[in-house]
C-alpha cells in the first residue's frame, strides 16, 4: 500500500511539472477584447485576422482627451488613416471602457496569423522586463523589439522565439477567435 502511494505521488508530481511547462507560453493576465472587423474591412487588423497568414497588427487602447482610441499599427503594407486612430466607441461591439482597460498587461496586443494560418494574440509588454517596457516593430516586419532589454521576438511561429539574451518568450493569449461570417474578432484570457 505504501509503495503504491509513493508511485502515485511521484506520477502526480511529474504530471504537474509537465503541465506547468506546457502553459508557460500563455499569459496569466486578464484580457477581453472584441473588435467588429466588419465595420472596418480595410483596416490593418481586419486584414491581419481575415487573411491566409503573414500579417500582424499592434492593437493599443490609448486615452486621449477622455476618450479611448484604438491605435492600429500593421507590421507590413501601408498605413491607412483608419489604421492609425479608431475611436473605440465606433470600432468595438460593446461600448464600455472597462473592456479596454483589460486588453492585456498594458492595454496592448499583437494580433494576426502565422504563415501557417494560425490565429495568435500576444501581449504587447516585454515578458522579460518591467511594466514600462512596451514592444515595437523591429526593422524586420516579422519581429518585435524591446528597447529596454534589446531582445527581439519572432511572431511568425506559434511559439515566439527570442534573439538576444536568454529569456521568456512572448506571452500568448489562449482564446483568439475570428468569426468571418459575423466579422467579429475576440481575444479572451483566461
């Protein structure tokens, strides 16, 4: 009986360790973001989620003069006026500011499809630095860079890779869904 208990205990510890390692890529931050892409069919974000793959977009909620604006910055292609500044009340399904202060750790996401067509959403905060370290597009359109630690993250794989000092990969959000028939994008975590 005692030997059986020790084997069960050892097996439980091994499974727990494996489960923790598998989820390290996923963020623990609360995220709730809904975008009605059908209202903006030519926006960078709509192109990033509705295309076959290869396009990503930085999505950031910024407070200006008491109104949240959704700032969209594509990783490739041209900037359209609507891509740079969408008033949140016009761009989203639910008009409540409480949903946009919960867009990841810094009210910012990186959303798009890998070349293999997998829909992904990453947190805009550098996973290896403090709260004030926001990622920006690097010279290469498939990479994000942190100016503070100088790490570079590749966004075109399901698991971001890091160039520079060893560290954690980008934090990814688990539930990213695009409903093309309704034109609605949703990112939720947990």
